[in-house]
């Protein structure tokens, strides 16, 4: 499956924390940690676990820019 | 200003393309290109230009995870 | 590739309209038309065209609920 | 009230699960199940319950497209 | 129609600018100007025009917090 | 830091409620209450508390418009 989202960043899962409905997954992407907030069901469905290779996927319209 | 967004990735702007209302800005973050879709007004207001140091900012709830 | 997004709706592309930077793609999903706003680059990259089978993908945190 | 969101899909609520702050609501839309992640407060305020007719509302900029 | 979005801010439209596919609408909400990026089709469909009373609607998961 | 997000609304935090992973923060902005859903980690990191001056930050593409 090929997706329209412009940002597909490959990395390694370094943490999975589940709450009651919402989970936080952290991925190490070339030394930067990217945090994702997804449903517990997605974590279970994709069997996400620490150490796994995974992608952070972000639609371009959800990326802001900042300068110092 | 300190923001709640969990993902603040530092890089260098490699492209700024303006449309009639919406612009696309590309940032090189450690070798990965991140694409952002923002308003032309934001580009003008922040004086965004190729070669500039900038940050891609992404709320955790806008990051999805994928696996092969 | 398997994605965390909870909503993956299969349909047929019925319209692709490109602007200067942003395109609108309409998919017929079981009789309902779903409209998507994505980058022109995504349209080109995925070679999206009328008549094609495609999926509308929506993260659960981007779905609101309304009642009459 | 008429809203700018391009996607207003009518269906029937098939599940409401509340966490500590965030709830998941599932709507059957013509046989497809759409999952929504909203606040518990919204669930209480709209009195959302299984069996109710409801709408899934999605802004076009939050819809991605994928192809096989 | 009653919507789950937690933020419904009443104001007056002060500007509507259409691009090729995407429009920007500005609303004065108690002296603060809120900018919205929506489809041209939504502008046409709702007949949005300067001087009109309107609401800015924002899902809670799309609001970030910052401090100085 | 200067951000591309078009909507930066100053106010006072009136409530912070943490769940297991996701928190809700309410800000009074000139008499309107704006609700934000962010990670607990952001609440801790920014030391958000009732009575504090803070900003609600919203990307223009996440603002919808409605009319009566």
C-alpha cells in the first residue's frame, strides 16, 4: 500500500505506553525521538513493541514550521 | 515560547514553494526531507527561505505508525 | 505496509482537481463521496486518476461525531 | 448549523468506550465501521449511546489517499 | 446538528480569500482574529462572506498549549 | 521561537485534568473557554497549572467554519 502522506520516517520503536484508550509510541529516527499518540487498538493490531522497526507517518498539512 | 507539541525537529529549509494561498516548505532533518503545508502568510511572516535553520513541529496526535 | 490509522475505506476515485500546490481528490465509498485535500506531489507520486481503486485513510483522532 | 467540513457520513453508533479522558466511538456507515477518538465530555454532552443515529464528520485536509 | 468538537467560537467573518482549491477565512472573535484554511467548495456551499456571523470550530485534539 | 501556526490566542489556564496518557487543559480566552487535548508529558514538561498565563495554538488547517 502506498499512501499520500508526504512524511514517512523509518526508525526503531523505543517505547510503547498504553493508557485506558490511548497509547503513546516513541520511535528513534536517526537519533531524534518522535512521539505518536494512537489508539490502544492500533498498538494491538500492529503488535507494536520496543525494538521493532517502524515508520512515523505524518500528513504534510500537520507539520508546522518554527524559527528561532 | 515553549510549546506542548512533542515533536520539534531541527533542520535546514531546502525548498519553499508558494501557491495562491498554500505553500509547501521542505526541511532537511538529518538527511530525511520533511514536507510541510502551511499558509503563504506564515511563509511571509516568518520570512522562510532556502538555507535557513528551522524546526518542523508536529503534535503527537498527528503522528501515525506503520510497520512492514 | 500496515498503518495505525483506524479508518481505511475502500472506494473508487471519481474526481481529481489540482490547484497550484494543493489537490482535491474525491472517492466514492459505497455511494458516499469522501473528499480529500492532499498535495499535488502526492497526486503525481501515486498517479491518482479518475476510475482508480483507492482508499481513504483517516486517523481516529480526526473523526468528530455529530447528532441531530 | 452548517459546517465547512466536506465529509459528513450518516450511520449508527455501534460502540462507545470511555477511558479516563478520551473515548472511542464506533459508527457503522453502510457496513463500514468508522472509529472516532473524542473527549469523554463530548460523549456526555451529546449523550452518545449504542444504537443512536449519528454522523462522522471529517475535514477534507484530514483525509489521506492510498493505493495498492 | 450538535457536534463533538469542544471549541465553537462565535464571531464575524472579516475576510474570505480564495485560491485555486484552498480558501482562507478570517473571523473576528471578540477582538482576536482566527484564521481558517478550508476548501473553496466549503466557502461556496456555505456562501461565506465578509460581515457574516459565523463560528470557528476546532477539535480539542488540534489545540496545542504554549507558555512564555 | 516563532511558529507558522496562524492562531495564537492568549489566556489563563482554568483547568488541567490528567488521564492515564492524555490530559485536557482548559484556557479562558477573553471569556471563551478553549479545550485542548495534549499528552500528560506535555503538561509535566511545561508545568501547566490553573491560574497560569498560556496560549492556545491552532494551525489554520485545523479550523472549520460553521454558520447557523
